[in-house]
C-alpha cells in the first residue's frame, strides 16, 4: 500500500513538472512576441488579437500547472518519502499605496510547555494577503507574535492561519471575484488584469492564473457533493451547447453538456442542481459516461447519442425517455411565423402553413393545462393529465396521422409531424408520470449563459480549460438555481473551506447557505 502511494505521488510530481514546463514555455513565447512586436511589429487590431490569444493560451497552461502542483502536494502528503513538487515563483509584493489592516492572532497567555505566564515577545511573522472589499483594495497583514518563556526559555507562537490556496496570495473575496468574473461574467483574466491595473493594483497574469488553478482543487469537495446530489435525482433535464476550443491553426468545436435537477414542478423538496461537463466532440459516449450510474428519467431532445441509455439491457437499468414538446412546437411555429419565414426565404413568396398553425394551437391547449398544475404534487399532476391532457394528446395524434397521410414525403410540415410521430411514446410519457415535465426548458435555461458569453472569451485554450469551465459553471449555476448570489457564496465558501471539518462541508452548499453567513473583512 505504501509503495502504491509513493508511485502515485511520483507520477503526480511528474505531471506537475510537465505542466510547469509547458506554462513556462508559453510565458517565454508570449514575452518574446510582445518584445518583437514592440520593436518591429505594426500596432493593429489583428496583432492585438494575436497577443490576446497567446495570453489566453498561457492562462490555461498556468492554471493547469497550479492545479497539478496542488494535486502533487496532496498525493505526496500521503507518503513519508516523496516530496511534493513546488513551482518556482517570483517574489510577490503589493503596492505601497494600498492601506494595510493588521489582524493580530492572539498570543497565548501561558507557556504551553510549563504553564508560566512570564512571557516576553521575541518578534513576529507577518503574512500579507491581497484582499478585495467593495470599492477599494487593501492588504491584510496577519501578525503572529512570538513569545519566549523567561522560566524555561520555550519559544511559542500561534499557528499560521490556513489559506484556501497555497501561499495565500489573495483573500477569499478577491479570489471569488476573479473566479466569478471569469466564469460567471465571461471576463478573461487578461481583461481583469487590465481593469485592476487601472485601479492602481498591478497583478501579474501568471499570479491570477496560479490562484485560479489552485482554487479549483480547493473547491472540488463541494463540487463532488453537488454532483452526487444532482445524479441522485428522480428526473434530469439534459442538453448541450457548442463551445470553441483553441487548436493548432484553427478553432475546434467542443461541447458543454448540462444536466439539471429541478423537482419543484412536481412538488419535490430537493434543492435544484445544474451539472456541466465538457467534451471535445458530441459523441454519444460522453452522456453515457456522465450518466453511467444514473437510473431515472432523462428529459432531453431527440439526439441519437442518448439512445444507449434507454436500452433494456443497460446497467444499472434503462433510463425513462421523455421528449420535449417545446422543441416540437418551435418547429411548427417556425412554419407559421411570417416574420421568420420572410427572413429565411428572402424575396421568395412566403406562404404560412395552415396545418402548422393548427398544430401550434392544438399544442398550446396542452401547454395551458400544464401551466395550471405546475408545482403541484406528482399525484395531482397525474390525475389532471389523465382527465384533461390525455384526450387532447390523443386528438392531436389522430389529427397528425390523418393529415400526414395526405402530405408528400418532403413536405416541411410533414417532416415535423414525422419528428413527433416516430417517437410518440416518448412525447406522451408525461401522461403516465407526474414527475415528467412537458418541456426541457430547464436545461436550455441553464445553458443560456454559456451561449451569451461565448463571444466574450473567444475560446477555451485546452481540454483542461474546458473541464475547469464546466467545473465552475456547475458551482455558479447551482448557486443561481437556489436563488443565491454566486459571488457572495463563493467568497464565503472560500473563506471557510480550509478550516471546516469534512463532516460539516454540507453547511457550505448553496441551498444551506444564507447571506447572513458571509462576513466580509471589516477595517480596523
């Protein structure tokens, strides 16, 4: 067992060293390019864009290096013979004009060795941390006084405070602000660096990336609890969206997969959760991996990559398939919307399909029934659906099959009808189970923020960068679903997670957290 831990620690050190070398190499390339362009290059929008791209790529590698370094130190701590890898860093310093706040750790009143109260001060150690408070920046100096016992000459000093990240470079609120601005407000680190510089605080890009990577490891326990809670749901909403990924000479199209647990529509009391995962492509093996141990209801679109999850022989059991009526209605609505048709077909003559319009009207009657029972218990929803929705659904199916038989194979409305009729059982599944929703809008809403932010951050620089983005989207998205301010919650969680016992980690989860628990540092 000991040898296995040593091998694991050595491998973690190797990974950390490799990540560190890649980050150093990217920094040298970035510095060389900046010098070359400063001396010879023309200042243009295109050249500035290239520098931005190189900075984004460097940030990804720096975050990866910091994350791997922390993982290597954790692995080495489980052994007695392996020393954890530590990256070389330039000495840190803070601007002199920032106010200082001294937080003195109370010294012992008695010598811990002999119990004497005759103590004399020998000196003190000061740990400086850059912290952010509303409207101003300051440096917090945590002072640990050292005392010597005049009786036995034993030197005593309070232990150093725990920091959420190694070296404690940033305070929890500043670190939370950097994380939230990057992943919640879609502001890359190089733009944040420029903003802080305008405020009079110069923070190196490598320092910010280093702390972001370390914060991922610190927040991982909370992510694991949130993920386990989400995958314990009776029903999940699933969807995905594209995400640009930097590649050699081009930009690839990756994917962010979203799964939402929201039991409120059927009266469930479990807190809602938004889970996100990253992949380089859209192959079906990814959702199969994400939901490998899940057995329940999957509410999603008709993407074929989910099909393996519904097969009878699947372990631990086939998922129940439920399709989204909003998708189907949207297809009909597009054929009945004169504005959308005009925009799509240009100068060609636009003809609104009366069949599409009638289909929209019939589906809307089903939606009206659903609005009236949203939030009621599973049993109530089932009863109302059997009484009111089931006849409307049966009439819609009969009407569509009759009309489809009279349409040509390539008719646009006929294709939308085929989309519903070929999977009618999955569309009608909501009638037999009060937990199933009529739409998959919960997953689409969760992914909307990513779609809005794509143009701001251009791309993720690597697969590891995509995984970090999905990690933080999970934390931020879950906080929002629980009506919690993500920034305030992250700041409080980062401030406590280094000290809180593992058995009390649940207290930091968004649904157990209240704003009153967040206490920002108060000036002395």
